[in-house]
């Protein structure tokens, strides 16, 4: 499975037209390391979905801001692990190539893949996975001279699978990984 955090997707779109062909079957990512407690965090899947939607939107907003301002401080408040590392790396790539994102992305559709460990407390691994459609139609990437580097006609809505981990310390969900979904495009 290829990993394409949203910022990397923008960078790829800037270099070449990016199209998801659905030729590969994605599998859910491995869960993060166990936490100290197996107490249920949410009373229902609906409550878990609402929290995940809010946390994932906050993550995307922080990434948007970082790709615009090159400030990465907010990223550690909404992400951990691979998601944080890849977001910071994407910002570094934008700095190196003198590119900035303008505009904001939008999370269009979110659905639960699995939230059982947060709802029933049956596992020590307290995480959930979601499917999300990330709409980059409201964004552009400009080079140092103010020219768009996003090819006309490139895909603007991407199906993703994201893992969010419960943080006892922060008392909220944090995005721990984000990958492109290589199966059938559920955003179309």
C-alpha cells in the first residue's frame, strides 16, 4: 500500500497528473501500540464517528495551515506517529521547493471502518479507522513566482483511510496515519 498524506498528494499533483486507478486493494493499517487502559471511550459508534470527524477535520485544517505558513507547531496537537512525521516532511518538501498551498481542503465524507476498541473497550489498542473523502478543490499550490503547479484536470477528491488513536493525555483522538485508498473509489 502506498502512503500519500494529503500534503504529499498536493506535491504529487504539482509534478504530474495523479489518478487513482483502483488497481490495488488496500488493507487497514496496523494499529498503534497499546495504551494503558481498555475502558470504553465512547458510548456508541455514532459518538465515535462524531469525534473522529471533528478530529480528522482539525488535522486537515492544521496541515492546510502548515503548508501555507510553514509553521508546524499545530501539527503535534492533532497528530502523532506516522501522520505527524509525514505532515512535517511534506511541509519541509514545500519549503525546499518554494511552494505554498493557498485555500482550504474539505473533508466531505467520513464513515467508520472499525471503532470497536473505543466503544466496547475489548482491546487495549484504543484506535479507530475511518474512510474519508478529502476534497482539494478549494486549494491551489503556487510556486515562488505565484504560478500554480497543480496540473489542470488533476484529481481533486481523494479517498483515504485514516487511523485515529485515543490519547489519554490529550483526552481526544489524534490522527496517527493517513493513506490513500487503493480499492474502489468510494468518493466518486
